[in-house]
C-alpha cells in the first residue's frame, strides 16, 4: 500500500517569496550545497533535489530546516498508479525558477544536448565552474 505524498503544490494561496528548486549534480563542489541553500532561503522558498552522485558530497544536516531535499527514491516511491501525483511534475508546478548548482561538465553537456530539441523561446541561464 503506497503512502500518501504531501505534494509541494499543497499551498494554493499566492506566495510572497519566489519559489526556487535548487538542484545539485555529482560534482565535488556540491560540498557547498548547504551554504547555497541557506543563502537562497533568506529571500526565497527553496526545495532541493540531488542526484545520487551529488549525495556523496551533500551534508543533509547543513541544509536549513525549511529546505526539503528530494532524491530519486522520493520520485519513485511517491506514486503507485495512474492519476497519482508525480513528484517532478508537482515541483515544476510549484517553482518559479530552477537553479542547478553545482553544474558538472557532464551534466552541462547533457543539458546542452537536450536544449537542441526543446523550444528555444524560453530563456535559460547556465553557469558552471570548469
């Protein structure tokens, strides 16, 4: 029996702070993920997502209590049948913006390949330390 998931879109009222998804890829720079999450949470509502590789470098205790960290396990355990909420879709609905930091060169290359086939009318900003 699947447990009911509290989705990030549970708040229906207008929000006063921007909503940001902070995502980490598997770079050693993810060691500073908690610092970045703390800085962003000073002025924004933040939800965090991390790859399995990034979790090797992220100290979950360093994240502010207001920042929920989602992982692949959350994605795959949050639904059991058609019609259930899907975590990545609910996060997309919730967020105003997404920041990928750190962005490894490997992940940047994957995103570049994806952008070739996506609608280019949207503005995207990437920064990477190479």
